[in-house]
């Protein structure tokens, strides 16, 4: 049984590694019982050898890296080689946000997924009601000082949707969110995308713990409106303006 040769698209693999935050410092093509490529990085001690062969799962990761990175990077490169892994186009933008080492009105970092739904809901309301009415991102797996620690692979996102559906929102409009599994280098990060919507401002009609009913929260600069406060009058006005301007969409 003759297997047709898998042609390794090394440029594709390199561009996808770049998209998830690896900075390739060196790529050497070598002949040694067939062609292979050796990749080195300026922001990782890993040395990755990719073989131009039919066997897709034979990437070797060596160098100064711990077991987690070794295993995860091998899985990523093997999967890219076999074209089995889709890197979300958003990944590039999120990597840039992390590298910027600052927070902004349309994105916020959290080290671990929220321990309680109250904080999660507050973050989603503030980001969804951002005063530019643009897509906004809650990035999980990044510390306050911008170190990426990743999110445990056991963590599941479906309970976020279930939880939001239990809340009573004004006009029955729930914030429109999407949950994405992304990478920062070899680590899994999770991004909750709060989509730009014509239904802003989102707010509750029934109190949930510290989140008051009929109170509008937003995000100014890198700060959320505190739970016991309301957004400024002029910001609330802006949100209603977006609402009416987009009414006929």
C-alpha cells in the first residue's frame, strides 16, 4: 500500500506559530535521511525538528523547556503539519494585546476564570457596554502583570451561557458573547468575546448579589464602573445613542 507523500507546508507552520506568539529566530533546512527543518525561537528555549515525512506525529521538541511546553508544542506542530488545528484569526490580536502590557477600555485580563458568577457578570456587562460600542474581550489566563499562565484544560465554558440565561436583563436582551479557545505560545487561553450590539446598554431588571437592578455599568480606560456605582450620565447617553442609531439594523 503506497502512501502519497505529505508535503509539509513549513511556511504555513511558521506563520501559525507566529500567530500564537512564538518568535522564530532561526529555521534551518537539513538533509538527514530526508529533509527536516529545525526551528528556534527568541522567546522560548524550545528547539523543534519537523520531518518531511508521511508520519504526521513525529515532530521532536528538545531544548531548554519543561514537559508541559514540550508536550503541548509537539501537539500543536504535529496538528499544524496535518492541517488538523485551526488557529482562530482573533489569536493574532489577542497576542498583541498581551504584548502591549496594558489594559484598555475594550479588553481586560483575568488570571483565572472567575470564582463567582457575580464578578463574571459584572465584567461582561462593563465590556459589553464599552463606550465605543465595539467588540470587547475578557482574556482568561493572564495575570495582572501580564504574565500568561494559561487556563486549565478541564475548564468548560458552557456554564457561562447557562448562567446568563438565568438572569433577568432589561428588554430580555442578553449580552452577546462568544467563547473562544486560543493559544499564547503553548498555553491555552480562553477569550470571552463581548460582541458589539445594538441592544446596549445591557443591565439587569432583577438584582444579582452585588449587581444592582436598573443600574448601568461601563468601562472607562482600563477601569470597570464599581458595582455600587453607576456609569456617568454622559456615558449612559452615548450608549442609548448607539442603541437608537442602530435601531433599524
